[in-house]
C-alpha cells in the first residue's frame, strides 16, 4: 500500500448559505504525480484542497489517502501524511520564532527534542531560511514568510504535499527559487494556482475546476492546447505559450 | 506617517532591544519577572501622600537602563505618552483634597497636589519597570517565564497569540484606514460614521483569520496542547540578582533611606 495515493470519489460540498462549491468531483492521483488544480476565482479549488486533509467535511462523497478513507478516526494519521501549505503564510506562522514555528508540527507528532531540532534545521536549510531561525515571523518579508511556511510542513516529512497558490505574492526571483525547491520534492504534489506558467513547468497533469465541477483532467500540454476549453473556464494559455508580445510570432 | 504604522514600528523596536547581549539581557526571564513584580509591589504599597519613600526606588530603573544599555530618549518618549492618562486619573485630586500638607515658606501645598505628584511618580516607576522588563527580555520570553512560574498555559497561549496577531491586525487596520482616508479626499469624509463599519469589518476579518489559523494548526497535528521547548537554566548569578534586588527593595520599603539620609544630614549639620 502506498501512502502517496490520493483518491476523491463523488465529492460534493455545499456551504451553509446554500452555495454548491463542489459537485461530483472524482479523481485519483498516484504516487509521485505532480498535479495542478486550476480554475477561475470561486471555482472551488481551495474548498477541494481543504477536503484533502479533513479541514472541512464533505456534504457527500469520499476522500481516500493511501487507500485509507478520511474519517474522524483516521484524521490524525491522514494529517501526518498530507502536508498542507496555505495561501496566506501569516495564518500559518503563529509561534514566537521561526524555529518554534517549524518545530510545532514535529513536536505535535511526539518527536523527541533532538530529532525535532534536526528536522527543523533540515527543513529550513532546504528552503534557504536557516539564517531566519531565531527571528519572529512578523519581521520577515513576504517571500521569507512563504519559504518558512513551506518549511513548517516539510519538517513533518509528509508523503503528499498540498499547496494553495504557492507562488502568489512572490517576486520573480523568489518564485523561481520556490519552483526549484518544489521540483526537488519527489513525493506526490498537488497545487492550486493562477500561475499557469508554473503549472506548465512543474505539473505534467492538470485538473480544471469550473463552478465546482471537473471540466477537464489530463496532460497539461493537451489542456493548454485547447483554447475553447480554456475560454469556457475563464482561463487562458500560459504566457510561455502565447507567443512573443513584440513580434507577435507564435511559439507553436 | 500613519499613527498605526508608527505604533507598530515602536513595538517592533521594543522587541529588537530584547535581542541585546548585556548581563541584564542574559539573566533568566523568571528572575527578571519576579524582581520587576517585587519592585512594582513595593512601589504601590505606599500610601497616597508618599514621595520621600519613593525616591530611592528610582535607582532600580536607572541602574537597569544603564546596565542594559537601553536608549533613554526612546523610553522617555514612551513614558511621556502615558502622562495624559495619569493626569486624567489624578486631575481632580488638587481640587478635592485641599488640606495643607506641606508648607514651603509661605507657600502651602495641598494634599491633593502631593497625591497627584505621588501618583505620577509611582506610574513612571511601575510603567518604566515594565518597559525595561520587555526591552531586556522580550514579550514571548516573558510569557514563557510566566508559564514556568505557574501561570496556566491557556493564558500564555492567549497572550502569545495576542502579541503575534497584534501586528497583523494593526497592518490590516492601517490598510483599511488608508483606504478610507484616500476616498475621503482630504476631508473627514463621512466622519465617525464610517469608523463603525470599518471596525466591524476588522472584527469579522479577525474572526475569519482566527478560523484559518485554527485550520492550519489542526493541519499540523495540533491537539490542544503546546509542546514548548523547556530551557531550565538558573545560574548563581540569577539567584544573586533575585536576592540582592529583593533585599534592596525590602530595605528601601522598611528603612526609608531618603528620610534616614535627611536626618543624617540635618544631624551632622544642625
């Protein structure tokens, strides 16, 4: 049995005000896959991600992580398997120092202090933030906060990495650095993003959500070649596929 | 610059002082908390007309500021900020209490004036001591020290969260306030009316943020307990610091050195 398989069957989520955020969503992501979930604002991407580690409960349907159904009893084990990086790092960094924040997850897992310190050091080094260990989170820049937020999750050694808008709010250099970092993570990766160029580079597979329904699920290259589908889902091709803006020549 | 921005920068500055490397900074946080507590208790235990007895207590903040190499102008500015509040509390003392307590030549000084002066002195001493504690220890370390001294964990967590998200809330408030100002075109806009809605929105946003933070905590295996790192180091120097200051405060409180010095001088030079 692999811990890295994520399977969603007929997932439906209706918010308290009656908004149907997800409807009959089904997919299966296997070991080592890197999958992007894209869609317009309000398509249901963030809602879908929050189902993957039980942050919110489905109205109907099932979620399986490594063949284990997500239930109240399996929640602690599943949260150890699925590492979730949220869109706003300020929500994720709440401890007094960066070190304490990265140590929060491993300590909750019951790891001894020496091992926790080692995990923290490794995770911070991996994201290039080892020098920030003693700093309070409110002294960090946006890019630094994002990198530390990723380290908080990496320190828990998750089998599946789930990230909501990983490159939002980053400058081009920090974005490029982050993409390099994500390329190094060889377990299962699931991203939501409006950064379609990042999707093109990092994710061989893409799922398009539109108004809570899966409109397409397939190879990223094929999906970005389908202009009608993209337009219908309020999306467009990544800039890398749109041709030169000066000479107007297409890259195709 | 926006008042909120200035306040946040000031608060961050206070935290930065705590990263200093002097002997005072190096003392165990628990010891510093206890000494400050003894100091405050000693100062507030005097009756309302006391001034002589309070004067020797100014030694503690002076020594601490010098040894911790803290910038005096910064601390003085912070202390002056609280002046209006203290004056508001004691403003009616001179009017209500007119009995003559001191007589300097032909000038009669009423009990109200003395009690106002005493109130000011006590406020400066206690708030000064608290500021020095934060500037030499850091808010987070103080919270951890309080927990190790027996304060329930739930209060520590509340204080830590309050401190952490004060900055986030202040930044949000600043953005909302700037947006209001820009659309008020230099005038007061809709005036006080718009502030009701603005603060309401801030409250709701804070609520949503609290929910998001809870979600991120649950995602990282939070089960209701913080597993902090315990650092047990209590050196001889810490113990000496605690005992020497506590004994000094006790002597100052019971012996009244200012009066003793006065009697000595008047006795020596009659």
